[in-house]
């Protein structure tokens, strides 16, 4: 396993034009690869970010023509490409999956994760959102190996469910990639706090590429893509415009932090009992 890993996060302002979004993503990938990144990451739903009524039409098959294009980019640059998340067609369904796909430097798909926790919320600003109306939840926890480094996968709203991140850590994850289109209303107060908490709790790196700015029909994403180290320090953060954010992870820090604060080793699973479900408002 290498001691360090050069990573780059492509922060985007996707719209409801899949062709323009693809062009922007490929340009970002090229820029990221030219910076020397071994791992390049994209944000959530970068292929289409617009009215929910367009989700099904914008969905693509996996594998399919889009994944072929991304595989070639990974192969041409010799990089690991974490393709954020895309809307994946489900044959016979009027919903899609919100799906992460990871390519290795030969262009092979080495991991596929479908978002488990769907963003169904009612905010105080009278803003409601029902991701489950057009997206079907996945049911599998996923990790993959990157040059001997175990990496976990999550997407956006998953961030609020620490159980998922603990499972990924217990499966050996030393880093977790979280593509997002985090709403401005919640992002300004919760984004950084939650990412740092997940890093601290599990003694691992959090890599979080996001969407930024205004998207049809007037949605606003927080941006501030970031990388947080196992101690909970923000080691790289994007500004409020589309850009490529590059940094280097030192994985010796994972072992050092987990040795100093051994919260994973000090778990007491035999004493934990899930309570009977209660109605939660």
C-alpha cells in the first residue's frame, strides 16, 4: 500500500443539459489528471441536475455508452475515476437508481454503489423534497481496493447516517468518498460539521466532491467540496465556484490517529442492542 495518494475533486455546477454536463465533467477530469491525481472524483448527479420530472428521461443504462466514455477517460489518463453519481435506468421501473461507478486505470468497473438513504425532507423554509418519488434506494454497502487502500462509498444524504460509515470503517475503509449535491439551506450549517464528525468517529479520510450554485428550477447547492483528515482537520476546501480541488492524502495518519484514539478497537458490540423501533417525528 502506498503511503500517499494524490486526489482531485471536480466541483461542478451541473444543469439540465446532459451533453453540456458531460463536456464539463470530461474537462474537469482532464484538468484533474494533469494535476497528477491518481484518484479523480466527480459530484452527485452530475449528468443531470434539474426538475425531477426529467430524471427518468435523463437516466442511462449501466454499463452503457456513458460508462464507455468514462472508462476510456480513466484508461487514457491511467487513473482511478470515481464517477460521482449518475441516474441509472431500472428496466420496467418509473424510477432510477442514484448510482456511483468506479473505474480502475484500465477502464474496468471495479465498484458500483446505489444510494441507500434517500433525501425525503420538509425544511422550515416550507421547502419539501422527495427523492424517493423518482429514485429507488439501493441495499448494498460497498468498498473497493485502490492500490491496496480500502475505500468506502456513500452519497450525499447518507452522510447523516453514521451506522453506514462505521460499517465501512469496520470493513477496512481508510477513506470514504461522498459525492454530493448538498442543499444550500442545510449545507451552510451541517456540511462541514457532519463530514468532520464522520472522519473523527472512524479515523479515516473523507473525500467529498460537491455541486455548487444554482440549478433548474432554482435549486441551490452549497458546494465547498472538501477533504478532511482522520483527525478531523479540513486539509483542502473549494471556493464557491466550479473548480478542481487537488491534494495529497498521507495514509500513515490513519494508523497514527487510530492508535492515539482507538475508538474502533474500543467498541463493545456485545453490549449494544438495537432498541425496539419507536415512532419518530
